[in-house]
C-alpha cells in the first residue's frame, strides 16, 4: 500500500472510527488510542500489505475487536445511571454505513456558514424549539425556518458532490 | 399517487422516464413537494449526531507517519554520548537522593486533619489516615483523603498512590479511600485518571469508581453527601431514611446498616444538619426522631427497629 492510499483511508475513516470506538468504549481517551493502534499497524505493515479488498469492513472490524480487547483487558464494567450494563452492539455493515453517513453529514454541517450552522445545530441536534432559539439569539422565528431550509439545501448539495 | 409509489417507480425507470415522472408529479400538487422535502429530511439522521465529535485527524496522521530519524553516528560521538549519559545518571541519582530526603509523613489519628502541601494543594485526612508526601507532586495514602489539587502552569501532574492502583490529576477536587478491602475514587470537580495493573479509567466530575474484587466499576454519584466527611457537615432534606443511613455510614466511615426486617425506612423522611463528631451522637438523635434501636457488634452498627 502506498502513502496516498493510506492517506485516503485515514482521511475517509479516521474520525468516523473514533466516534464508533467512543460508542463502544464509552470513553474518549481510549477511543483515539484504539483507532491509532489500528492505523499504526497498517502503516507498519504497509509494504507487505496490498490494497485492502474491503477497507470499510477491515477497519470497522479491527476497531471493534481492539475496543473489545481493551474492555476485556481492563475488566471494565460500564454502568448506566439505572445500574444496568451498557450492551455493545456487534460489528455490522449497517452500523459502519451509518457512521460513514453521520461523518459526511457532520463534515457538511461544519462547512455551513456560521449563523446557519449555529441555528441548525441548536434545532436539529440539540433539539431546541424554534421559539427557544429565537429568544436566545434575538432573531425572528421566520429567519430560523429560512436558515434551516438553507442548511438542508447546502448539506444535500455537499452530500451529492461527495 | 402516494410518495412511496412514486419513489419506487422512479427507481425502476431509466433517466428520461425519471425526468418525465418527476415533472408530472411536480405538476400534481405543491403538497407533494412538501412531503418530498420531509422525506428527504427524514432520511438524514441528523438527530442522531448528538455527541458526535471531531477528533484531531491531522495530528494523528503526523504522529503515525513520522518515522524515527536514523543516521550513522561516528564512534567518538558514541563515546561522548556515553560519558554524558553517565554524568546525567550521577546527577539524577543525587536529585533522587535529595527528593527522598524531602519525604514527609502526616498521620491523622484522633481527628480530621487539614493540611496544605508545598505545591499549594490542600488535603483533608480522615481519622486514622496516613499520608506520605515527596515534597512536590506525589503522595501515597492509607485511609481516606479529600484533595484540592492546585493546577501547575508547567502542566505537572499530581499523583496519589493507593493501596491498589494510582490516581493522576492536573488540578481538581476529589476524594480517595485506600484501605485493604476498599478502594474508591470520587470526583467533585474536573477529572482524574485511575490506573491499576495496566488498566486505566477516566473518572469525570460527578462520578465515582470502586474496585470490586478485581473489577473497576464506575457509577454516577447520587448522594449530595459524598464528600460531607471532609467538611464535617452532613445535611439531609426530606431524605428517605435508608439513603440517609448509607450517607451517615460513609460520613463516619463506619459499617452502619438496617436490619433486613425493616422495610419501611424508605418512607421515613429525614431533614436535619449534623455536625457531630462521632456516629454515636447521631444515632442518639435518630433515637429521638424515629425511636430507633440499634446494637453494635465489633465495628458494625445494625439498626434493629424504628418508627416513623
């Protein structure tokens, strides 16, 4: 595998994998470590390694197994508020696709103009009502509606060009 | 025609037919346009993005792909390096010797003890607690301690060695219990790292970690009295008595429990402020309030009956 291919894999998958590992481990510090370990392994072995047939499955599976290894090694028991154990879902292709789509949308949102992005995040991700946003930002409800429509349009455009 | 049928038709037909269909459909009604928009927005899982974050991708890439720098070193340089290394070793030995000589041991025996360390950090030690201090940013503790660690501009971390494991922090407020059968770390502010036998866990504000057998178990702090012992004030406001009993036990670091026959303790509510120095005074107060009866065997207190 050459450096360009490695770079491409890294740029495409790194952030989505960190977020996926974070879900699996419930802890940020370890999430990055796990993904770094997987990529370091590929980098070190890149000369003997051809191009991966199915990089998506390879990367997500590796991260999943590394994360589970960590959980087992640490004998971690992550307990939720109600005292029940958090169950980690097994690797599935749909989960990987879901994370890659989330990553694309996330990157598109990051590229929105500032006001548009702030309103979109407050409304669609943080779940605030239009009225609450209007009060907090001192703007008209109509402006909020317009900005959200604009945000969806821009995100859609971004997604289509990827 | 409903939206689903339209989409299915679109998927089945080729490019030109698709364009015609869309045009036809668009002409049908503007309400269709609205539902098309809703369909499209519905497909984007934006509401699932909560907690999704950006990690430092570029830094990670640099870290992985920068290879160690290899170069042939002339012989005389190797000798110079060796000499320098020996010198350093001698100096660091001297330094370590000096550090060792700066060790301080503080023992709180009969009363809770507040102490200010050289680096500006403050520590409260429970009765029967021993603290060994290296004079800088490292302590070892046996017993129970509450720390307010001063943050250093240099970023130097502060470490607390426990009976089992080690806690590393930068600047924060937390308590530790370090006894042969009991290891607990609870964080009031900031976050700390707990390490034990090659495993590590980050404990955030409002969380506590207990070592149970060999498992590291973390859970949220539910009681407002988690750190009450260090301030020596225990406060209850309409607290169910079974919870209050747990808090009182933790506060005085005594094994206090309700006999299993008592089922109604959750219905009794307690509102009071306790500044007593020992558990017997508190139990006397509960005797007046709830007519409790208790017995003591060894270091265990068991409440055997009560009335609300």
